[in-house]
């Protein structure tokens, strides 16, 4: 993948700053409106309960963080972390429109070096974020480090469909229409070309599950959504 002479972290930050204002709209369009349901399933998978404190890494515009907030309630806490200031500004704006925002906070930070002590959270999520990290394994190890023993680490991201026929139709849609939609709707074709390319290069769900195990998590599993176009991969900290 060509980062135009920049390291990946810098390129990704600039890319997401550029598309922050239209990111949620594009997510809904590209997922045909299914992204909200997928986030709710990820919240179920992390085992969120009222009163828990959950970390949402690479939180972007905060949509997954706010879904978690709906479950942990005002007695719980959600910490959303992202390194894109523009994405966090959109998150803060959205947060002001929810009924009880006091238990959700957004902070700018580096997923490769999370600014939290060991065993700080009851669980951790990352939605469409692992692929953007310079070192996927380091990001997972950091998430596992900050989760309490018995807590879950959960990733919601693009996956690789395997059903014959459907697989070919999906990749045709993804290869042709997604970059075009990015150009038309987000007016930033290169940004959505990056999203396309990063999804292509992201490990398949089976491989990502193996990486979860490599990073010290146990009881690792994955759940395919939309025929394997998207998958939730989860593991538990021993």
C-alpha cells in the first residue's frame, strides 16, 4: 500500500481527519444500513453490563462507544480513544445530542501505547480499527494489558466471505463501487481507496483469531456477519 512517502500512522491520521465529517454517512451507505446492528452485536460480545467500564479503542466518531454507553448506563463508564482529532470532534458533537452523556469520555491517544494502567477495564472493543494500526499485534497486546483478567477483547471489522458466488459478487461491489462512493459522497477518493485497500489486506477472520491467541487471549472465537463480509473476533484475558 502506497502511503505517499509517509509512515502509516501519519497517513492514516491525515486520511481520517480529512473524511471525519462524512464518515458516519459513508459507513451507513457502504454497509447498507447494517452497521448499527453490527455494533450492537459487538457490545453483546464484549459482555457489557450496567456499571461496567469499557474501553473503545480507535473509537473514531464514537458510534460504538455510544452503543456501549447505552448498555453500561449512567452508573458505568465508557472511554473512547482515537488519534484523529477531527474524528473526536465529530464524536463530541454526537455525544452532546444523547440524553445522558456524562458517563462517556473521548480522549486523543495512541492505541500502540494506551495511557492506562494494567487491568483498568472490564472489557475492550475496537471497531474497524485494527487494520489502521502500524502493528496489529502490539495494538491487541495493549488492549489485553488494560483489561482485567476475565475481561474480553473484541474486534468488529471487515472479513473475507467464502460462500461461492456471493464472494465474487461482494468483491466486485467492494472493488468497484466503494471507491466510487467515496469519491462521490466523501469527495476524497484516495481516502476510500485506502479503506478499500486496508480491508483487502486485513487478515481473514480465521487468521485474526489465531493472532488473538498469539497475543495471549484464550477462548478465542469469531462470528461471521452478513455472510462473512464482517466478523466479530473475541478473546478473553486469562
